[in-house]
C-alpha cells in the first residue's frame, strides 16, 4: 500500500523538524518523489530490510517468529531515532509507517484539516515538556469490548490542549495500563531519545523467545522488562490508521480511535 501524501499530511509534517518513513523493499521505491520538492530535504526513508541485518546477529536461535519480528521492528524504531537525533539540528520528527492512511473523513474536510493541524502546532509550540505525541493508534479494548463507550477507570487520561490528551502509564502490578497499540504514526521529541536508547539496549540483551519489549508494549507502559513511565500524548481522535487487509479490519482501527476520543 503506497503512502498517499495528502494536504493534511503535509500540514502535519511541516510542524516537525524531520519526517521519517519506515518502509519495506519495494514499498520504499519512489516514496521520496511523492512529496513536493520543497519537502524532500526533510524526508528520510528507512528500509526495514536494510536495518534488520544490523541486529540479526542478536537474534540467535529464536523459535518464536512473532517475537523475532517484534524485536526487529522495535530496533528499527530505535535506529530511526538514533539516526535523526544524532544530528543536533533535529529536535523532533514525525514517524510514519509506509502503510499508514489518513482517516477518510478528514481528507474531505478543509475545516477539519485546518483545525487538526492548528491543534498540533499549538501543542508542540506551547508544551516544552512533551515527548511522544501519538497521531495514529489502536486502542485494542475498544474493539474487544464492543459496549465500552468510556475509557477504563484505571487509564489516567487528562485533556490538556484542544484535541490533545495525555496518559501517564501506571503501575503494571496494579494493571493500571491502557493497552493502546500501533505505531503507525507518531511524533517524538529529542527529550525522549535517552529512553529510546535504553529500550534498544534492553532489547539487545533480552531473551527473544520471551520478548516483552516491543515498542507496541513499551510505549503504553505494558512492558515489565523496561518500564516506560513518561506521559504519552494523544491526538483525539487520531488521524492515521493502518491498512491491514481488505476484509474490513482497518475500519475497526479507525472506529476504535473515534471511540477512544
């Protein structure tokens, strides 16, 4: 699935210093040329098939192929952070997976596009402590608990800015975890680089057959092995969702974000 560069995506991408896209083999072909010329200097394309060999020696004899995949994906995210933040001129970047799509209702509304871009701009300019801003996510409990219309009581969420809320990951032992997966689209500030480096270091020495450090687990604070306790901000509702299949499952992702908001 090719990433479609919409006016909304351009508006959002312009709010950060750099824009990273993680793709796979032919998915990276021609990706840069889909962006306007004036944007191309800030776009960085990363091919997962070129990143994986950097870490394959750490995988050993892993029997659980799902855990192996989670490890390599996590290290790709860490590699992107290390690559972009090693340049002292980069304070923040937007991260996108190549199969992300813009929520359809937003593509048709210029008012919504302007409002969303404005909310993001005000947040990143006014909040001098933000670390992660999730622009696309998948609150799994919204799909499994069909009658759920409100956030769970143990999820500590606060509305801080127009269209922006944050959750502080709770105590795993008390099950104070809001299980929200998917890293299809997020922004990260240099302030969080050290935590991402720690995630990478912990992942490199983990028993991959029991791997619980995948970035999908770590970001919402769902990992026992390397606890992440910094606030995570969410754009509500999210604007990016992941193209999974043609069986309608991607609509569940989009609907879950709406329910979460």
